[in-house]
C-alpha cells in the first residue's frame, strides 16, 4: 500500500465527516464541511503527484482514485440537490456519466486493461470540484454557471470514454474466450 494509495483511501473515508458536518447543525458546521471537502480534494491532486514522482503508479491507485473522486463528488451532489443549491438534472447527468464510465472501467479491467482518467475527465473533475466548492461557500448563482460548465464537460468526457466501448467490449470478449 503506497502513500499515494493511502491518500486515496483517506479521500473515501473523508466523505463521512464532510457529510456529518453538512447535516449536523452546530456553529460553523458549513465552514468545517467546506474545509474538510477542500482537504479531501487536495488529496486527489497530491496522490497523483506522489505516485508519478515516486514511480509508484499502481492499477489499484488508478482505479480507486477514480472511485474515491466519484464517491466524494456524488455524495456532495446529493446534499446540494437536497438543500436546493444544485439543479437535480445536472446532478443526474453527472452521476449517470460516473456510473457509465465506472462500468466501462470494470469491463476493461476484466480484459486486463486499466482505464486511467484522460484530460477530459480531469477537466470535468476540476470543474465539478470547483462548482461544489462555490456552492458550499453559498454562491448559488455563480455555482449554477460553474456547474453548467461542469455538466457540459461531463458529457464531453463521457463521450470521450464511450468512444472506446467497442474496442473494450471486443477485448473483454477475447479475454472471456481465452478463459473458456
């Protein structure tokens, strides 16, 4: 278990205190939730830098980094929709894309291929992270426009992954034939 992978797992675990700070009403709860969220997002950037710098990029890290990102962001989407800060249609588009791409990654993994995030996926994640931060800070109108951009990037990044679907399905089929 590399340090970068441990940071990825910290991001997963951070979901609980972020959500608790959002939902449990106490003085400063929103600021604490926002601070925890920022710290969790920073682990996303730090784990990638550390893994590449130390030449410890692992299949586990590539896959779990994506899962941790999706879990954290989707949790906050649900909370922001519930409070009325995020349009539900935006959240639905973004969460459905996450499931579709994760499903594609699972199929690819069966064929022995790990699909890492591409530049569209990274741009999508940055825009979603920024949008969530703006909404957590209470700037709903600005947050709407940032999340609209994030939704567009979500669709573009989803398309960039889905274009590889025929190749991945063929590789998966070949892998199953070899095992039979």
